[in-house]
């Protein structure tokens, strides 16, 4: 496995002649059994350490070297642990955690139009979105997800919830051409989106607004172009569900006389600030077009399996150069927000369907859940890997467990053995948000109690 030479980590500036005077930092994590950086070379350091000042990583390397170079206000020894960057969930509808298990074992269109859309119009309001997003945040933080790309209605309420969790998030305000829970009259879309834009002065640097056109079959061409135009003016991420089911893809292809990806490109909505979720039923020319436009894809393997949508051509999309991330999708179609499970299934499903056990190897899949996902969201400069200068979004896993023993390759273990429940500590922006498996930013018991009570009401009102 790739053990780094210490010489390759001299990240902060300045000559070493002043070695006698350790530089002050706020926090140093030491004695990490395995430091899995998820940098572009997927560098792994044995017995590593990370020095943090404010919200940034200052340096990383072997523990003995870093402890000699830095004097830390706080030192946390992570003996028996593996440290990796915070995981990046590239597609979620966080508030739908309140619909967990509400409708299983249905085809997507019946699930969506007979259960989910009616439940949303009946039960979702700003308070419920806030609560559902807190519940999702609790689950994601406990499972080592530090960045989430969300898409839903009442997204200002989701923003408040994400702010409370301390997570990093892209907040896609949902758009459809029919009455939505937060917009009874779709002709007032401009007003709705203006209000959303104005709501964002409260957001801190971890929250990035964006817009989310639900799909090419729920948003007409004028809406798609207008919403993408707003995103372009503001440098916001534009999200859309694309080619999720075979029927939807065939219908749209017949309607527009070309495959949906080419139709979207003709409308001018594909570029490097567009993220397509699913991309299951993709023709060769559609894959090439996404690659040409540098448009990213979120692969949501569990959601695609549970709704029997199909198997996205992930190996072909990666080979074409498309930036791919991993998403949980909403809880109603998964039913958990656990990127360790997504990694495991991604690595295995594509082997099973291709008959080739070398496709989607562990290193590649871990990249999708970290730096690849960050790149898909336009956040690769900030997060997704443990590198000097980047935000200190870090996750520690306790390796001292039967299912993680013995350990030959930490990258393989992260994809094929680790579980969300192995996460013990999480830092975001250098601030500890999970300690000994407990989320520090939220009252977890209270959130669970309120969510269970909301679920009881939703269940009765079905
Ligand atoms: Zn989705």
C-alpha cells in the first residue's frame, strides 16, 4: 500500500532552521494508526498526525515529526483509529428522513405520484423540513458525512437546520411546474426564487445556495432555462434528476426527438456547475456530452436498486472523464443516509453486472465518496481530502473491532468492511461536532423524539 515518505509532507511555509521553536497550532491529532488522506494519489500515512490552525489543516505527516514541529493548544491522540476526510453526500433530500419507510416496494412513478408527492403536499411545511433536516444531519454526522448536497422545498428551513448541525451543505431550492409545498402558484416562481436568494445573508461560509429543477418531466423548457440562468448569474450549483427510469427516459426521448441529455444540452443547461442525479439510462452520446460539458453526476446506488430504476453506467462515465460523486438520495428510497453502505454497494454492484471483479476498485470508490464528490459540488478546493491548506473536515473510525481485524489495506477496509457506526469523532472547519459517537451540535434525543412524533402524525394522515 502507498506509504508516504515523510519528505513529501512539508506543507507549511518557512525554513526548518527554526526547528527549535515549534509553531503554535490550535489542535493536533496524533498517533493515528492510519491516515487515509484521499488526496489525488490516495496517499496513506501510517502512525500519522494532522496539525490544525483555526478551520484549516496546516500540516500532516508522521506523528514524531509533527509533534516536534508544532505546539498545539489541544492534542487528541487517536490510537487505534483511522482518520479520513469527511465524506461528501452528493445527492440527498434531507427532510425526507421523515418519510423513512413510509412507502417501500413500489415502482418509482407510483411511489412518487401516489405516495411521496401527496405526502409532501399534505405534511411538509417549513417546520417539518427543519425537523427532518436536523434528523438527517444527526444521522449523517454520526456516519462521517460532513458535506451534503441537498435538494428540497422550503430550503431556507433546511439551511437553518444545516447551520445548526455545523455541516457543510449545498442547498438546492426545489422547482417543479406544478403546485409545490412551498409554492401553491407555480406562476410566482420568480418571486419564490428571489425570496430564497434574499434569505441567504444569514448563511455562513459552509452553506452554499443552489437550485434544483426536479426533472425534465416535471419542469418545462422555459423553467429549466430560467432556473439555470439564475444559477449562472449567481454561480450557484444547478441540480436535476436525469434518466432515472427506463420509462421516463423513453418517454422524454420520444417527446423531444432526442435523448434527455441532448435535449438539456440544447436548452443550454449543461455545464460544469450542473449536477445530474442518477444518470441510469444513458446512451453513449449522452455520456460523451456530459463529459464534454464537464457536467457532474451523482451515483445513488441504493436508491436505484430499491426503486428498481436500473444500474447506472458508472465505469463508463468515469472512463469518459465525468466527475462522479456518491449520493444517498432521500431516505424514502434508500432508507438510510450512510455513505459506507453506498461505497460497498457501488464497488460490488458494478462488478456483479459487468462480470468483471476489477471494475470500481476500492480506491476509486473511496475517491467518489470524498474528493470526487467534493469536485462534483465545486468544493474540491475546500474539502474532500486531508491536505495542507484545506478545511479541517475530518472523521475518525475506531479500528478496534472484529469486523475490522486484521487490517492489510485501510482503503479496502473503508469500502468493504467499515460501517457508519464505526465513526467516533468528526471535525468540521476544525471544530469537533461528534465526540465519542455523540453529536455535539444537536440535542440528538430531542430531535429523535420530535421526528418520531411527526412520523406518527404523518403515518396516521396517510
Ligand atoms: Zn433524488
